[in-house]
C-alpha cells in the first residue's frame, strides 16, 4: 500500500502511476543494470526513433545510469548492453552516482565546507574598480 501511495503522489520514488501504466501498455523490457534499474523501449518519439526509458531502483537520479546504458538511452548505440557482451574499457572507472550534496562530495582546499584553510592571497590580483 505504501508503494502505491508513493507512486501516486511522488515522481522521485522510482516511477509514478502514469509511468507504470505507460510501461505496462507500451513498454518492452530490454534489460536491467547492476544497480537494479530496469530499461524499456517502445513506441516512437517525434523524431521517429524508438522511445527508451528507465525505471530507477529507489530515488530517481539520472546519474545512476552506468555508461553502457547511458549510450543506449541516448541513441548513441543501437544494441543494449544486456543484448551484447558489454565490458568497460580498461581506462573506465567503476560507475559512481552524483555525490553533490552528500558528505562524500568533493570539497577543494579552502572550501567553506572543507577541513583545510584557505590559502593566503598573494597580492598578484587587483580588483577592478569602476571609473578607475
């Protein structure tokens, strides 16, 4: 019952009721990634391409889509990673979702939220003054 109300009243909890109905009516499951996101396709968009969408596992966050699926979602490749033997290149790092706003976010040296101290100003910068 809780999942029904979350889908009915929120858009960030995986999928809405409208998305569930659209997926049930038009969608064909293409595959699932390691994070539990499920990918679908069906129908055509305004450009004549097959529509592709994802039902997120948990909170809807676009950065949760791994690189292989990202290419398929944006029509960069025609074959989904689940339909081929997709392996990441040796130079690719493991997928990591967007950490902005979390305690694990990058905080450069001198950041207000960082632990270090701001570097001393060297004096090689002169601020612009209007009319001068």
